[in-house]
C-alpha cells in the first residue's frame, strides 16, 4: 500500500516585515490550543479556517515554526470522529472537530529532516499502540503485546529486550535513547519479522542504516507489515498495518485490528 500526499493549501506568516499574521493572546507559551490561543490577520484567518473547515478531502496539516519559548506545539495532534490518537496530551477540544480524521504535524525550522520524520514515526507508534490496546494494558504486560512487545521487542522500560525491530529512539542494537550510531552487533529479525519469533535473524549494527537517524526511520517504516504480508499470529492473518495511517476512519469504522477478526477476512480498499 503506497501513501501519497497532495498539498492543497499553504499559508506563511510574515513576521519579519512588521506584519504579524499570528499574535498570541496569552502570556504563556502556547502548546496545543490552535483555536483560542491565537488571533489572526483577517485575510490570513480566512485562509486558515478555509483550510480547516472548508476542505474536507485532506488528512494532514503540516505546521512549521520556531521553538525556544516562542512556539511549542505537539509533534503530532489528531482530531476526528474516532478521537485523538496522537503523540500529544490528547486533548479532545484543542482542534476543530470535522467529520473526517486529520492529523496536524508540527515541524521545527531549527531542526532537520530527521526530526520532522521522527514526528511521523512517533505518530505511527501512537496509533499502532492504541489499536493494539497498550493504553488499556498494565505496563508490566506491555511485553506481551503484538506491536510493542513482539514487533518492537520492548516492555515498560522502552528498551529493546530482546532485540526486535526497535522504535524511533531505539534501533535493535540501541543501549539508550537516540542511539542510532551504536556499533554494537545484535541478532535481529527486523527484515524477516514473524509474530511467533521464527523469522530469520541476522547479525546487525548501525552500519545497516549508516548510523543515520533519518535512514533508520525510513528503514524501520519499510519493515512495518503492509498489504498481503502473509503473516499469521495465533492462526489469524495480520492485517495491513498501514491502513491505520492511510485510511484510519475506514479501519476504525470496520473495527480492524492488527490481526484479522476470527473467521473473517476484511479486504479494505
């Protein structure tokens, strides 16, 4: 399943020329309330809300800004008929509620492409953890979960035990957060992952992703179970996990899980 993106609108503030399109109306650093924390130049406000309220074909909003005490928004934030599943505090009232789910990503002008893509990795983790029930599972049972325990290979510590496929901050051989350039070798089945642990393991270190955090992000996403993955867990086929990112409303409406419902095969478009 390939995900494609189309830019449908854009707006850039012109602070440097004496014209502030956005002015914060509270003294504290704004964090998540996109509705009440700012007032806008009239023309810009019309464009912004047209993007939010008038066009319902898009599923992503990308915001770029500077951090450091001026603008501190969530790396990802979601709103829609099935709630907020995102890397945020999941405030149900901080974004306009439409009849279709959309996700707002906030990128930092002062960082690079790797940090921007990491926003997406954390969003994928948040969504898959939610579908897998981690939010409702006691932390001491996280290692039993399909995504966090078996695919990622982690537990309540967020470390990789035993080496599995890893997550945003932790490649399979990592020993601490952001350990993307670790030369330590481990055995991992990331390229042939199977839920029962029978996948072919290979000896690997950071050379596989050239010690680069951006390349690690791409590599990790390439190994998420996709369409027609042929994987089975407890006699049930795994679904296409990318459906929760590319068509989340359809997946939620049909109550799709990480594994297919017993006795049924759901073919999503």
